[in-house]
């Protein structure tokens, strides 16, 4: 399988500088409607040289799946720590553009501003689509977790700045790491993530998006194997 390489004219240093500049455009305050009707989850899977983007739209109150879209495109950028958004934005945006429903907010499987350059996948995507996004990660990328509050979350601080929160979504399980993507406050992001958690520590929109991405990956692998045989 050919390995995706960094484009010859791409500079990691310049990309980090661009992240720092773009991070200043992030809006860390609420712009959501008073009543959220739809919420979406975004996940990206990989198969051979392809990226599979999946978006699942759920009814916010019932958390029932209302719409989903997928896209399959060639992977143009390798995995580079701190530069995940350069790899995952193309398939994610392609899937989002297919939606008929209009989610009020997107949960992203990745970091928001809880990132060394304050522009993880969720934050970068939020700027690209100009919509509210929330980063939900399984591990912190930077910062130090502080003491937990009675509400089941702990602020994460880096360089004297609160950049996210460790959030207990299920008793007895490891916390999730929530951070602002764009156009939402941290407290609202925590509240939304908790609301969307049912029987699993992972919020339902992300579980659905992951399930859909995994199924599309299976189909892609079967198609690719058939063409090779």
C-alpha cells in the first residue's frame, strides 16, 4: 500500500504558524439557538489510500438518528501529530455538504482549542464551515487536568489558560476530553456532551458517526479487494 507523504512544498513550521493565526478567529462564546433541534457527529475512517468521512445527524431531544451522509476520497495528507485537521477536513466537509438537515452544532472526534497551537481538528473545521463545533477526544493533547468539580468535570489548564475539560460521562469510566471548537462556550460544550451520552461514555452522535464510517470502510475495502482480484 503506498504511503501518503507530506506534499513537497508543505512546511510544518508554516502550518503551525497558520494554526496560531487562525486560532485567534475562534469564537469561544455561545451562538446556539435557545432550542437545539438537531446535533451532528463527525468521524473519519481510513481504508487503503482512501479517507471515509461520515456525518450523523440526530434529534437533540431523543438522540434518534435522522440523517447520515458519507464520502470517500483519496487521502492527500499523512498523519502528522498536531496537524490532523489537514488530513481530516476534506472528507469531513465533503460529507457535511451532502446534508439536507441543518444541525445546530457538530461534535467532532478530535481536539478543539485543547491543542498546542490552539487549532485542533474541531476548531479548524468550525472555522471552515462557520458553524458551532465541539471537540471530544479520548485523551488530552496538552495541558494539565485540575481537580474535579461536583458536576463531574475538571478544567484543563495550559500556560495559565483554561483550554478544555476532562468530563466524566459515565461513572467508573475514563473521562472524555472536551474543548471548544468554534462558536460555543466551554460550559455549554460540556453540557451538550453530557446530554448526548446514554449507555456509553462516548456521546451518541459520535457513536453513530463511527458506526457509519466503519460500515462505509468495510464496503470500500470489499470494493477495493474485488477490483484487485
